[in-house]
C-alpha cells in the first residue's frame, strides 16, 4: 500500500503542472508530449510486469526496459519544459517588488563607544 502512495506522490506534482496555466505555445507542446509519454510509459510498465517473464528471453526483458526508459526520458524532458514555462509565467505574473531604500547607519558618538 505504501508503494502506491509513493508512486502517487511522485506523479501528482507533474500532473498539476500539466493541468493548470501558463498556456503558452511551448507549454502546450510539452503538455501534449507529457500526457502521451505518461500513458505510453504506464502501458509499457504494466505490460512488462504482467506479460514479460523476468526469466524469459533477455531480448524481451531488456528491450521493454530500454523502450520504457526512452519513453520515461521523454516524459521527464516534457516535465522540465513545463516547469520552466511555469516558473517564467509566475515570474511575469508576480514581479519582484523593488528593494527598499537602505537607511544610512547612524553615526556613533566617539565620546560614548558603548552605544552602538
């Protein structure tokens, strides 16, 4: 049960990035790639667990692993693009406030060094 919670915790933050703004053209392309590769990786992973015997032919076992790793890499790349677009969108939406002017230090009285 804990394994499913850990898997869910890994996939929920990227899914939130794929569901909400910024809706820029680059974000839209990455979002399409994100959902396609997510479904493919889940299908390949489930098929590997259900149908491929780990003690079977190495070509099938490692071939499925290589295909899964390639699709998962494309998924991670699309998540990185969406995170970058999200960060830029938030930075444009919430510009940083200008720095407050720094007050000059009060002058010390040389006759009273204990007052800082």
